[in-house]
C-alpha cells in the first residue's frame, strides 16, 4: 500500500529570516528505512519559517529526485497566490508579488523517484515596513510632450537610499538618447528625481519609463508602494524665443517662425519683477488663472490664456492693460504679457515640455523659481546630481 508521509525528514541549510536563502527538505524516508532510489528533495525559497521576507523576492519550490504534483500558496485569508509549474514538475514559482506583513502557507504534494507520494508544507512571513512610500510620474501614458520635457518621479516621503532607487529606474528611448537622473531638493521634505536628456529631445522619440519600486527598500524602514510605468512620445519641435530687450515673443516650430508677437516682459529696474533668464519649460496652461502678488497690491486677479513657465508666478498670458506698451516697453511683474488675441493664438500651440528661452534678463532662472529649472543646470553638474555618479 502506498504510504503518504509528512514533511518531517532532514532539513538542510534552514536559515529563518534570510530573504535570499532557502531550505532543502529530504522527503519520504523514515530513520532506518532504505530505498534503492535517491531520496526526494524539495528546496523552499524562502526558507520554511522565514520572517521579514521581501514581498517582491522570488518564491519557489524546486524538486530533485522526483517531481512536484500540486502546490498552492495561500495567505491568511485563504486567497491563493498566482503561480506556475514547470512542465517537468521540477520547479514551481509564484507569478505575482506578495503583500507586506502577511503570512503565507505552502500546501501540496510530490512524488519521488521511488514513486512514494509525500506531502509538502511550509510557511513564511513577509516584512512589515515602518512606512510605505508612494510615488507619481508626471507624464501620463500615451502623452505627446515638448522637446524640453523632463521626466519627474515625485515621492510622497523621504528616500534615504537613493542609489538603490535609482538602480530600479529605467528609461528606454527610440532613437537612443543620452540623459541622466538627478535628485533635486523638495520644499516639503519629500524626495524627487528628474531625468532629462543632455540636449533637447529629438522630435518623434518614443520614451518608456519603468520604476520597479514595489518591495524596494528606500532605507530608514521605508519601502516602495508600487511599480510605475509610462510610455510617451516627443512631439514637434517648438521653441519660444523670448529676448526681453526685443519686446517680442517669437515662436519657432520645426525651424520656421509661426508667431512673432509684440510682448512686454518684467520691469528690469526691479529685480523682483524681472522675467528670469534661462530655459523655462511649459508646465501647464489654463484659460483663466487667478494671480496674486500682495506685495504689489493685487490678489486673485483673473488673467486669461495663461501658460505657466515656472512655479515662481511666471506665465505667458493675456493682459489688455499693457497692450499699449507691448512691443516697446517692459512693465510687467515678471510674466510675459500679450494682447488677448495673441495670447489665445500662442496658447493653442503650447504643450507640456516646450522650451521657453528667455534671454538678456539680468536675473537668472534658478532652484528658487520652483520645480522645473532642469535646463538651468549645466550638463556636467546635472550628471553629478545622480546618486550613481
């Protein structure tokens, strides 16, 4: 009669709590019993009884001198984890990530070379983070963006181990594009990392971003909440040429001027009102924005056809009150003023990531001007801001 034996044979190399380690059980023999066939062995990864297991680490059973017949892995609620068995029955692997702070139990059976049927059982517990940190990517899947668009990964907590996180990030481009991640400070204490190319993107470039963050240790007891990905396309080349001394705004699309508009820039005699010098990036746009600057006596003034180019209050927008000096004088509080019709015409052309090149202003764009000042940082300095530099 075929006997069914529990897994209570010799356990070799059991290391509880070591995520990368496994344990090997020799199954199916009782002390003093002999068999002509080599004993069935099943290797547990992670080890039976392990604690603090990375929920994204490989989970498997591997049989030698026999094969696995049926195996399930369930959590405490009885939910079965998705898994796959190799055709020869030698290897069983999970095919989905596990949860944080949960106990999982193996149940199954295996048959040895001696045709003895044995039970396979074991359990382990995944780690419980002190904090789970989420993150967001700034460019939605399927988007078309401008040639200066940075990729921004914003975390909702602090990342201590920036090296480990950056190694988990992948940017794939077609055609190949030279670029680098750089860790930038965040006013709220949360971490953020930007990726930009060395030079403007080539129009038509296809970009894929993959952030393998789930189960990843960020250091200081924090772990990643989920994996993130996106795929987007670089659109046409559109560059705004904004020479503050010319009192004009020129829009160049694929090398051709499509708009040449009279404009008024920030009042040069007041450093707090200058339109900052350097490469800005179109961040967003709205038909109406309420603008405030209490120090200069205005609060919640509605301005129309507004294209944001920095987080320090700089927009390209309509301002009928300055129409009389647009094209001849700079009088604004730092924004680029156009007539209503001209502002609407430019607004229709702008997308996220378009560069706005402001020149001949005495005050440079810097980190003090908000989230996106990527192109104000020289390439060598940008590379040095990578955790892997």
